[in-house]
């Protein structure tokens, strides 16, 4: 005797009544139910939508998480690339012994560089009289050479004039907005000028642009000017003093553990802050946004999983006669449940695999895709002025990708349990009576 499943005979011997779970017989029946038939076109459409929904949901989750990880990684690397991981500021007296302090700090295990700094706000103008606000950072020439985010990204000019003490470095966006290049003059106006009987006169002085750097973060490329430390001390009336010493460490995540060592090395009262305190609000907002996006996009996969439920319920109704025959020929309720479980799970598994493949492809080509859609739409889809970075980053995290895959598979498997259970509980007598 044989059981007919979609025009294909499946032997129903005594062995079929004691088949092991997920046997070849169960896999064959599940595969036959997955294949579309003309009279089941509507069910196949639902299954197709479920597959597409899971694929797009998984791909979207992977892409969004990768882009947000890329944002965080790039922003941290750019922010910490030119800003110290720890900042030491004086409390009781000015930092007039900054050279010896920097030497002691660099001797602390884990500290890679100590930079004495003088900072001040100015108004910068170029040849055409256009002006823009700027942050002047006075730094020693040797220290600037160690600051690779700047010294290794000189687009025009060089560091010769800066090292000689008569030139400054400006960002590429500032140079473009002021209409100047390497070798041109830039005029700086500081409100903290000379004290006269008539009051405080703003200090106005012109400098030669020794070089133009491009970090890739628009906020810095458009607003920072590097000036030799001695010249910055004279310009800001801080002769022989610095405002702070910025420390760079080998592991930025361990700055909390290094704080006591830095305070001990200072040998005086100092106020120490780290990059986490100064950027806490910013990075907390990024983390909250990332978590919310993950929860929202998970709903796409959930909707696709609900489509699997509806598709399987309709399939169970359509296959009621087949289920009844299988039961009367000795198939157990567990076997019927596993058949429909595999039918629905196959949609989730294949959709998840396709989603991962699509997500990886998009992440690897995210910048090219952005440029293509920008060209098609004729608009800037990723404005560096708004997002701080010059290109769209994507950094896939293996742990997060595995989490997305496990979540999608779990939802898909859970969605198949109820329809498969209903199929296993189908009464063969009632199914055959009303057939």
C-alpha cells in the first residue's frame, strides 16, 4: 500500500510507522508541500511574501547595525585621534612647568603621548575678506608630528613653516570657505587683545598658511587651526603658560584605571577629565538610537513570521485530506507536526540566509550604493556638514550579526509551532468525513 502526496507515491510499510524524527519520509513530504501547485497559488504567494519579508528584515537589521557601528567607530577614532583621551588642568597654580609635567606623564605606563596646549577662539578671514569662527590650538612642532591624524593627512603644503614657528595649519573646509591655500595669508582676530587706556583692543595678526590638513570630519576640517605653541602663547597673552595637557593612552577604555596614576605623577593638585565624560551625552544618544532602531526593525521580521503562521494555517486546511490519510496509514501526530514544522522553518532558514547574504553585499558596497542613489536623485544623501563624516561608514560586528540570525530563526521557528500543532491535532475521521 502507498500514500499519495501531491501525485507522488510514498511507501507506507511497517517501517513508516516507527520512523525516527525528521526522517527522509518527513523531509520528503515537507518538501512537496513547499513546492507550489496551481491550485495552491495563493498559499505560495503568502509563503513568498514571508520569505521576502524575513530576507529584507534580516538584511535591513544587519545594514543598519553595521552603519551605526561604523558611525560610532569612525567618530570615536576621529574625535580621539586629535583630542586627548585624558585632559589635565591646573587647580592651584598655572601650568608654567608643563614641559617637566609632560615628561613625567609620558613615563606613566600606558601613556603614549602628552601634549601641552594653548587654546583660544578667534575670527579667521582670508584674502576676500570672508570670515569664519575658528579654534586655535597651540602645540609644539614635535607633538604635532606625533599627532598622526593631522600630520599624516596634509593635503597641501608641509610642516616646514610650522616647525620654523612662522606658519599655521588649517583644515581643508576652512581653506575652501576662505578661498586660500598653502602659502597664502590668514588673518586671525582675537577678542583677548592688548589692554589700552581706551579698553581692550582685539588682537589682529596675519600668518602664513604652512599646510592644509583633512581629517575627514567636517567639524574639525572647518574650524581648527594649529599654531606653534610659542606663537600661541604670545598671541593669547599666555607667555610661558599652557591651559592644559592632553594625554593619549594605549587603551582609551581604561582611562578610569589610569586616573590615580596620572594624579600621582602630577605631584600637585590637578583636575583630570577623560573622553567619556566630555562626550557622554553624545555617545549615550548614539547608543539609545542604536537600540531603538534594532527594536523597530525587528518588527519587520516579526511581521514576516506572522505571515508564516497564516500561510501554514491555510496549508493545513488545504492538506486536511492528506493529513487524514497519513494518520490512518500509521503516521503519528508527532510526525505530522514535524512535517509542517519543517515546511515553515524552511522559509525562515532560507530567508535568513538570503538576508545575511544581501546585508553583507550591501555593507561591503555601501559607499558605492550611496553615490549611485545620490547620482540618480541628484541630491546629497549623506551631507558631511550634517553627519560630520565625509563618507558613509559600515562596520559589521560578528556578534551582532549572529544575534540577528538567531533572533530571525527563533521567530521563524516559534511561528511554525502553532500551525504544526494544529495539523498534528487534526482528527482524521472528521477530515475524511467532510472531504
